[in-house]
């Protein structure tokens, strides 16, 4: 494959994966990570490269969401301080998790998210803040730490967990939950995971610029779609994506 064709394919893959992720609230690894492996990267190199490239997803999404005032400072702080330590720990335990067992468990859980959302028609349609007292924040932060652990140790789907947790526990609507997931998970969690994994393995640096460009553009376009389409459409996209991601993880 020629260099120009390779770079073009990487741009298209990155844009599509990150636009879909920015619209539905996670799941960029569904397309991008397998594509990097298919193009010849070993798993560890593909994972580190993918995580570093998707940092631009958070940047692209934040550029679009900052005008909508969908981000709340206390939840920005919570997602950083509860999730980032989990990500760091996850990058250390990934070596001890059997690949197939981890993928199967994550696939079942991820598919369960979509099914749960589907059977709750009103879920995430209105912004109704709850569990914002000290106890609620601590419990919610504990779950975010656990999701951060998944982010660091497994390959895809953790953003989808964050989105639903913000909706279910804290009473976010889908639009607001997706905004927080994209900016905080995409920007802070993935950069932490990329740095930790980068020290453990190699990053395909010659692919990074075009992957970042696709991630940046895809993040902006997907965030725009999520803003203009509304909670009902985002909910449907979220449910479809979680079922697809879950099925892919279960069946390989």
C-alpha cells in the first residue's frame, strides 16, 4: 500500500470513528482500533496509538460544546480526579487480564447498557440533577474510578459507560452527558492512558498527525450533530452503538 493511500485511509477511518463517538457518547475504538491492527500494527502499539490520537476528539468536541455551556465545573473536577487515577491503575493491570475473558465481560456489560437504555424510554430526555450531595458525589466518583480502570485496561466502550452513568446517577440529559464524556474522557482520560501505555510500548508516530486531524474534525462534527439533533436522536444512536460494540467484543 502506498504512503498516500495509507494516510487517506487513516484519515477517513479516524474521522468516521470519532464523529460517531462524539455523537453517541463513546465507542471510537469500535472502528479505529481494529483498523489500526488490520493495517499491520501489533495490539499494544495500536492501542497506544489509538488512545493518543483520540485525545484530539476531546479537543474537537470541546471547541463545539464550549459555546453551548453544557459543561459544569464540579463535574469536570469530579471526572478528572475520580477517573484519571483509575486510568493509571488500569494501564498497570491490563497485563494481567486475559484478552478473551476481558473482551467477553466488557461486551456483555456494554450490550447491557444499550438494552437498559432502550427499556427506559424517558431516560436522559430531561436534565434533572440528582445525587449532588456529598454522599452522592462520593458514590458517583467511586463508580467513575471503576470506569477509569476499564478505560486504562480495556480497549473500547468506557466512554459509553460514563455517558450512561452521568444520565442515570446524576440525572443528566443525554446531550449534557455526551458533552462531559467527550471532553473529559477524550481529553484527560485518553491522554493519561496514552502516556502510560506509550512508556510501556511503541507509538506509530508517523500515523499520529493524520489520525489526530481525523479525530479533531470528527470530534467537532459529531459534537455538532449531538447538539442540533437533540436527546431522542442521541439516545437511539447510543443504544445502537452500545449493542454493536458489545456484539463485536463478544463475538470478536
